[in-house]
C-alpha cells in the first residue's frame, strides 16, 4: 500500500510539474518517439507533426460526433428557376410597408416571374412581421407549396434566429427549392445548408431592386444548371477611403472550398448555438453595415477566439458599408480604421483573404450559393463559382 501511495505521489508530482511548465508533456511525448535524445530542431519538427496529427484526429472525431447535416447527407441542389417560375415572398424576420410590397412585386414581375405574397409581410408585431410561430408557419407553408419555386425574404431586419427551432429541416430537404435572402436572413440560409443539406442563397431580398449587375448574377446562379463562373467587383466604388476603394488583397493566394457566411453580426451571433456555422475547410464570406470599427473588431475577434476562423480555407469579404469611425466635431473619433481592424485581425491567419467583393448591403450584389463550391483569388480579387448551384 505504501509503495502504491508513493507511486501515485510521484506521478502527481510529475504531472503537476508538466502543467506548471508549459509544453513539458508535449516535449516528453516527442522525446518518447525516439529512444535517442533529440535535437531542439528535431523536437520542434516532431512536435509539429504530433500537433497536426492531434488536430486531424480531433477533426475526424468532431465530424463523427456532430458533423453537420450537409456533410452527413448527400448535398442537394434546388431546381433551377425559369421565366414564369413563381417566387413566394415571405417575412421570416421584420416586415415592410404596403408600398414596398407593391414595388417588390412589380420588380420581380419585370424579371419574368410570377409572384405569390405571404399574409404577414407588414410590420405587425413590434420590430417583427408577426409572432414567431406565425412567421415560421408561413415560411414552411411556402416550402410545402408545390406552386412555389423560390422562397424569397421580403427583407432582413431582425428575427430569423428566433424561428430556427420552429422550422422542419427534414421537410425543407424533402421539398428542395431556392431559398434566398441576406442580412438577417444569413442565419436562415446557413441553417438550411447545414441542417437540411440543401444549397441556399445569400442574395437579393424582394425589396432589393435589380440593376443589371445584380440581375446578371441572379440569373447566372439560379436560372442555369451550370457554373456561374467568375465575378469581379462591380464598378460602383471609386472613393478614396478603404470602405469605398477598389477591392484589396489582404492575404495573397487562392483557396477553394464550399461557401458559408453572410452578415458578420449574424455569423457571430449564432456561435455557440446549434446553428453555429461550420467553417472547417470552407470559404467564409462576410459583409456588414453600420458597425463602427471596434464592433467589427469584436465580432471578428470572437470568431478567431472560437477557433473556427483559423479552420477556413479562405475569407472573402464583401462591402462593409458605413463601418468607419463617425465624425465628431468635423473630426473622426479616436479609433482604429476599418482597414487596420481587418488587416490586424485577418492577416495573422495567413489564409487567402480578399476585401471588396460585391456582397452585402449594396445595390450591385452577387447571389452567393451557400454550400456551393467556389474559388477565391485574392491577387485577382475575384470569386469563381465552380459548380452549378441548381439542377
């Protein structure tokens, strides 16, 4: 008994010392890989090998334990839209005015679509279009409706996260159709991809309006069963500040992966929930509006501290409108600039990153397939959709 106690005491002392001296256990593990003493350089090399192997093992375990539905099921693509297809307009978040509804319907009809509108599109419950159960029910009704080919949000605003637990993702998968929106709708389209295994779309809402650039991307992505191809920035921006300047290379290089992301606030908000976005091996695209640099900093830093950001294959930043520090008394407030925040938080990752693609709260916007395969070229400042997003 005394011998066992002494042995436990010795082991406890050894482990305690290893905890007190960071890296001791890891170094000992590396040393045990070889009967002979190892040099410092060799130890570093083998330590890196062990670290990578551990990371790889953890990734596999994580996939087996809780891999998202998009990886555990065959990825589905919705049927392509065509002239005469019916777009169902719903309000899964905030509502709009009756005048905005009329303008939205007219805009979609000019594109050659039939339009079916939900019953709860106006501001009927505070900042929400209706109560959660009502909004979720109407969304699911449009998903089930065989006459509806596309479910499009009337706007973003706020409220989509509240209805996610009320949606039937198995039924969404059983009735594949184009589901599209942006801003607050970020949480919905990413959940559809991950939980239903169906490609969804970050793109125009019904009240967006469709200029030639937006229409071209919408049609190339949703109305042909072929890769949409390469998109460069629009020619909308020509100002001198970072937010208005031409697209910029943050970290050079090319990366290929499936697209996830959208509005930075929403990507950050779903962290730690069942709807957290799986970023491993993905191309993460982000955009934002009306958030000061310190808030952008906080949200990107949260993604970095979570460990998810470092798992991305690449980062495609859209436009961050009205995200510079405000002027006070004719001078900018004491602040880091948006460029300092973006470079300071993303450059250290060392993964291909480009800023300024036509994604976000802008008139000329891309339709981005969430779950679609894409390549970003940070040097050319382009994004290429590599495969058809519809069938």
